[in-house]
């Protein structure tokens, strides 16, 4: 069972998040945009446009901070295996304040 997740088992989530941040930065640089829009889809089909993703609290979990919106939680702490896909795209011009925020020192 490749989708088996055991509580307390640490995964390479720190490196996953660091690599995801680097990929988002490369995406924005290739398109000459200040910020990319990052949307994550979870295995249950829910989708969230993110402001940030953090490797905390660890032990197989990451914290997603969705962009504020209607009926959107302030933060989601999810197991890494709950993430189905991550989409990157350029923000629309009418949404200048919307986009993913890289951690300090990674922009």
C-alpha cells in the first residue's frame, strides 16, 4: 500500500516544501511576474488558492494557509499524502495583491 501513512513517521516534508518554494520561484521568474498563484487540490477534491505552505508541524504533516475567501479556513494542517496536486499560474491583472508569498530569503 503506497498510500499508507503512519502517525509519527517523519517524511521528507521539509525538503518537499523547500523544493516547492524553489519551483514556485522559478515559475514566477520564467514568466517575469512578481508572484505566482498556487492552488492545491487535496485527495478529497477540495481546492485552495494558497498564500503560504509550511513544513510545520512536521511528522508527515504540512500547514497550508489559503487565501482569505468565503468559507475558507484560516489554516489547514494536512498529511502530505492528502495533497493530490499543486497548480501554478500567473495572477490576473485585476488581482494584484493575490498570490503566493515565499518565505523571507527565498525571493
